[in-house]
C-alpha cells in the first residue's frame, strides 16, 4: 500500500519534471532530484537510520556521498513548495474517492501555522565557535483538516524571519470558497487584506495589539456553544473594510488563563457567530498534525546542519505524512462497518508496520512484478482491497483520558537534584505492601 501511494504522490518522472520547472541554479547531471527525494523519504519514514546509510544501501547510485550531501544542501525552497503542493494535488482525488466528511459544507478549510525546526548539531565549521543553539529555519504550513493533508508549505532558511511576512506568498493561492484559519500572530491588516483580496474568507483570533479600528458597531447576542456565550459586532478598519468580530466568553479559563476570546472574520451572515466560534476550535487540528509528524516520522534530522538540507528533511517528512494519511483513510473506510463508532487508525502504528515490513516486501515483490495504478479510482479500489487484509486492532488508536491537573509544590534544589535507585524504591514499596 505504501509503495502504491508513494508512486502516486512522488512518481520519479513527475519529481524530475517539477525540478526542471522550478529549479533556479541547480542542475541534474548524474544525480537526479527524484533520487534525492527517494533517499530522504526512506530516512523520514524510518526505513533507514540516516542519509548516509540510505545512500550506501541504494543500488545503482553512481555518485559519491559527498555529491549527495552537496546536492541536498543546495535544494531551493521554491522547489520544496512545488513538491508539497503538487503531491497533495495528486493525492486529493484518491482521498475524495475513498470518501471524506466536510466540517463546513461548501467550504474548503485551510489552517495556517508555523513550525520552527529545533537546533541541529554543529557539524558545519562556522557553527563550532557559536555557543548558542543553531536554528536552521522554519516553515509556514497550510493544512486541510478534512482531507488530513498538508496542501502547501513555505520554507524559510532564516530562523528569525517574520511568520507574518512568510504567510503572504501562501495567500496568493487562496481562492473563493476557501476558509483560512490562523492564530493571533497573523491578525494583521496586510495578512487579512491579502486573504480577502483573493476572494477567500478567514477566521483569525484577535491579537492584543490588533489593527486600529475605525468604527465599532453595537454588540448583538448570538447564543451559546458548549464552551461559553457568544456575541458579535461589526467592525471597520483602515480602508473601509467591514468585518465581523465574534466574542466568546468561556465558562472556564483556557490553558493561557483567558476567559474571553475574540475572533475576526469576513464570513457571510449565512455562517453564524456560534459556528465561527466552534470552527476556530478546528485550528488545533494542525497542532495534532505536528505532534503526529514528530512522533511517527523523522521530521527533525539534527545531523543536517545546512538550512536548505534541514528544510528538505522536514519537507520529506511532510510528504511521508501525506502518504500515511491516505493509508489511514483506506484502512478506516475498509473496516468502518465492522468497527464501533469512533474507531480510528493510528498513524504512529501505521508507520511502525511500514518500517517493520517494507524491506521484506521489497524483496518479495520486486518492481517488475508489482503493477502500479494509473487512475485515482483504480488506486482507491486497490487500497481498499489490501486494507481489508489488515487486522484493525493492530493499527487502532488507543485514546487516553484527560490528564488530571496536579498542583506543583515548592521543592528545595538539593532534593530536586538528588538521585535514587529505582530497583531499591520498588523493593521497599513491595516490602511495605506485604507487611
């Protein structure tokens, strides 16, 4: 199943075509870009422990390891964006054929957030004299929660660049019928105006230093939702643009201690204020996606110190996540009738199964004996047929209950740094229990 979806998402011929179209200074002589993507995908999926190991294991690699690393550290950000958005477009018909639900009928949801890469190892010469952490960059990600796909990505090499500026290139692809949602960081006039100019709608949480309001209308009660009471008003900003501001008074304070939240939106009146308040809760789906990306895949390769190489590693993990997302939906649809309501497949357990079985399947099913599907309908049908052979219990998600908040008591520094033997503590506890 993984091989089928990988071929659909990042077929070698298509990857090289994208490279030829979007490359700026790079070129292909002996090492194709599709080979680089294949190597990085093996590392991201956990099928190889490192890029060095993947390159040494690959048959037919005609260049040196130094040439592979040199190619990777020169990968251009524009190429990564084209790779992510293009692969998502190639997978979308298959997901729609498999079936999906719509959170807000008639609208395509787009959730935007930034993901900063952690500090890397200081293998590069200029980094060895620096005592601080080396941050290789970040990416602003566009996520579709209904399809569970990352549909666009804007990588930036400078870790200190502004996310508010970085999101503007992504908004050029927004269109009518799309609803973009973001946190308070993106509550600026340039961002909101750029979104509205494309014909798209938005829901953005209000920043404490929000754009200056030219006029405020009267508050109108809108009803209640599960988390609290809702009301709304009409606001006017510079340039004569009139938007809606929705206020949600929470019954209990959130993790930040806020009891009131405000959202700005240009959605039409057909979408109620209560729906806007509920829709913003969907923004947290991207946080869950980032968590799954980090736990199930190798999205943060600390040995890749070059910014362009580190961003390629993250983009490869995003490609792998989209592939696993299609597998997840296939298994859920194949076993939907036989499983209880609310049953869900775990991407983590899917990744574990792929890692454990992929190498053996490569030997058992060589490429010449493995026909690939060329249509979305054919791929969906074949995925469902294969998914029915999977034991649903082996890949089921194990949800846990809510964490019980425990107050943290003051502890003396010496006691906090003290160490002890686990075996002796357990032995003493067992002895006390018996007595």
